[in-house]
């Protein structure tokens, strides 16, 4: 078998592959594949990590006298953004403590880097708060539910995503008016669903684990039946959230039979011809980042217009464009061309013992991270550069819908926590061995209790940070546009 494999690669000497034996036959060790016979036990390795990092240690949130204050953190994160838009960002972050958390992934990464980690790495979202899970369309017109924001994605500690999710659930619950026990229970249940889902995946054959927990099974898997009505309403809205609907509201006809965007400040504005041409021109190299079978589809669309559009809380102030494409019938497809900045987690990875990645293109980092974590990704997901800046490209309004966790009823909070915890485990298991994480997490709820305690403590810290930002806004130290 060894000689046959070598011959298939064009003929090499006998030393090309390190080989094992099975019943006397040589078995090649091929880079990128596992060894055979299988050695060691990832589950036992994970379990052994409890000695150096007890699961109860994840409750820790120690004070750090050198920690940046909230205002300094916001000002630092505004570096490189469009200065005229940063007051919108500050205003959105000042709205509620949950909104502050959504815009402060870098500050939380600073804090998380000073908490215990097992050293087990995964492709992490980096911003896995409770509002960054949602519905979006697949290639066949169906709806998928998964993580849906990857601006901060890196290879890092799996615990960071889980702790950000659980802290956000406490904050969202408080904003919704739930009592403190309900908020804590949502965090506890999210951690428990993560742990149980990882244990399930660890027991399955590799291919079954990769494709496990189809979206239609999520409610039953996580016992989230109280969410059914909410999910059905969100699904109905998502199906109508399309390029066509956006174009109908945001464009007007032109004399040549095409369409163009209409100014709707401060969220949507037309751009000068040179800027529009630069963005449109960047779509040509973008095509090279797509699978070749997508090219005939895009070849049936013509570029008609480009506009600048302000995006969500964490990304306000970055450069983001919408590009209007029309097919032969005048039916629209809208692409979003969104600036990809370095991950806010990057400066903090080394403190946690992780190597900072060598990133050749930030847009590629975002796209590849998304594809590593999602079960199904946008078929038009790619990247490009505009005037030397990296951008990601994706469909805009691709039947996207999301649950607002801060608007859930109290009896739905724990259901939503379980569902998002399971989704997070599924996403991490694509890049980290679920046997290793499951071995560490174990059967009982010791980890769940610790993570829930951390979540409550971090929610308290975030409320103090939010109060600091709000005071600075009222004092005039930070410019903020409220309600935008």
C-alpha cells in the first residue's frame, strides 16, 4: 500500500511516509489525516486537564487595577474608524448594558485573557453574544439557524465564547425584566447544553458528529419548546427579509430602466463616483475567492449602483457598502462589501497562551473562520480589497432573522440559553476534537455552575462599565448620537 500511494503522488523514495502496520501491512501516515492505529485517548487527556484547571476555577473574575476603564476602551476601539460615525457607535453602546457588551468585545477579551483556560483551542466566534445567533437562507431557499457574526473570529480558547454567551444572557435577561434567578438559570442552562452537546458529539462517528443536530432537531435536542412560537415568527419575518424587499424600499428607477440607491441619512448614503467605482472594481478579484461553480450565477447580474450603509453596534464606523446587482428581468441581488479589521481579540491571545495568527488578509480570516464554524455558509461569501483595505463580501439580507434576547419572556430565557449553547458546541466541534472538550467538561454540572457564576459577575462588571460610558456621554467627554 505504501508503494502504491507513493506512486499515485508521482513516484517518491520509500522514506516519504512514516508508516505503521496493521496485520503486517504497511499503512502510510499522510499529512492532514489521522494516524492508524489510533493512539491515546482525547477524552482521558481532557479529563486530566481538570487537575491543572479545575472546572470550578471558571467562576473566577478577579479585579485588575491596570484594566482600561470603559471610556478608554471605547476610544481605543474607535481607532481607524470613520470619525464622523463614532458618535453613533457610542450612542448605541450607551443605550443599555447589553448594548455596551455587544460593542466591547476587545474589553471583554482583555478580561477573559486573565481568567483560567484549559489551553484547548478551537476556531472561536470571538463575539458569541446572545444576539449573534440567528436565521439565514441556504442555497435551496431553506432557513438555517447558527452563529452569524464572525468579525472577531480567531483560533483561541473555547471558554471565551462560552463565557461571552452566558454573560450576555444574564444582561439580556435583566434588560427584559427577568428576575435574577431566571437570568442565572439561563446562563447555567447554556453552559449545560454546551457540555451535553459536546458529549453527544464525542460519542458519534466523525462524519455523523460533523453533521449532527440538524436545525429541525434543535428544539427537541435542547428542550426549547417554549421558544417555538417565537422561532416561527422570526422565521416568517426572515423569509421576507430579501434583497428584493430591501431594494424596493431603498432604490428608485433610473431612465435607462435600472435602479439606484436613495439617500436615507445617516444609515444609507450615496457615494462619489470614484468611490463607487473602486468598490465595484473590487468585485473582480472577489470572484477569484469563490468556488468556480458560483461564477455563472454572478455572470447573469449587472452592477448598477453602490452606496455606503452603516452597520451594527460593534462595526459602526467601519467602511461598509451595499452593491446593487440586477438580473435580465431587473430582479435585484444586493451584496454587502464590509471592511474587515483585525480581530479585537488579537492583542489578548498571547496572555492566554495562544499564538497570534499570521493573517495575510483580514477578509479571508473572517470568511474562513465563518466556514469553519457554520454548518452551512452563504454561497457568495468571499473577500477582496478596496483601496488597499481588506473587505469581506456576502449577500445582504439573505433571509436573515434573529431573536432579540432582551425581548424574550422570562420563561423563554433558559430555552434560548440551551439552544444557543448547543449551537456553540456544534460550531466549536468542527475545529476542536469534541472528545477532548467533552472529557474536560464531564458529566456533572460543576462547569455549568462555575460559568454561571462568572456570567453573573461579568454582567455586574458590564453594568458598571456601561454606567461609566453613560456618565462620560452626559458630561460631554464622549460624543454620542442617541437613538440612531
